[in-house]
């Protein structure tokens, strides 16, 4: 977007404002995921509560971005690359908002688990959280830099998140079978792992839209061979 020339200064400012709001929302969602997991690992209930409160700010940003996109579409009638950018923004903002909701869900389960004795030392779950945060950051970096190659790496990396979820699920299932007193805590940890898997899915969605933005290619239902 930075390399495109526009005849209207106001139009350029509107596009810049849209990108800035998306970056702000992206950063906040990324931090919410990090803090929700940090609350669980470090057993910090106040941090979990802060994540839940911050979701309101994310929701307000979603509305502001939607409104700005529709204003630009109505008043400026963008074409070509600018039109793809706005279409991408309208889709990406949904995934970012849902990542915020996912962080809230993790924080709520973390708040409950903190009140109970630890089921086990968390090893695989923090690894999964790091992987989920990494591909979320990469998907957002790909958007900021309009980097289709990085976006493709994000899509491929999502499989690793799925594999970690399966590993955690099997491990916690064993704990539940061994002792029924473990069931409640194990299920909450499985829910957290499932939420992290959803972060990977949303990151992959963002990456797909980056490829659409850069190449004008819709790969949402394409196989790897279709992507070339």
C-alpha cells in the first residue's frame, strides 16, 4: 500500500489510518494471547482478569475498522490493489477479534485452574503456546510487509500446532483414565490447548488473505500443489 500513489491526500490518510488501526488491534490481540498463557503458567489471577477486561477495547476497534472500511468504499470507490487491501482488512479484522475472544476463553480457564492444585508440570502446553504466538506474529508481519512467502510459511506451520494439540490431548486423556479426580483439571487444559489450536487456524486465515492481497489469488480451499 505504501508504494501506491493517490490523487487525494484525504484518501491516502484514510488508508493509512486503516492500516494503523489494524496494527493496533493486531498487537493487542497478540498481547492478550501471551498474557492469558502467562497467567496460567505463572499462576497470576489478576493478569487473567486484565485479559478479559481488555476484550472490550478490541471489540471497539473492530467496529471502528469496519466503519472506516465502509466509508472508504462508499466515498472513494477504490479499485485494484486498494480494493483488495480493504477487502482483506474486512476479513482479517474478524479473525483478529476472534483471537481476542480466544484469549478471553484461555484466561477464564486459567483463572479457574489457578484456584486448584497443579495437575502436572506444564511442558507441551507452553511449547504449543509459543508456536501459536509465533505464527500469529508471522501472519501479522506478513500482512504489514505484504509478504506472501512468509504467509505461505504460516499456513504450513499450522500443521505443527495441530500435532501439538493431539499430543497434549492424548497425554491428558491418560491422566483422566488413571485417576478420575484429574478429569476436571485435565478437561480445562484440553480446552486451553484447543483454543491455542484455533489461534493457529485464525493465523492461517490471515495468511491466506495476505496472499490474496499481494497476488490477487484466493487459496482458501486450495491444496499445496494448487498454490504452486
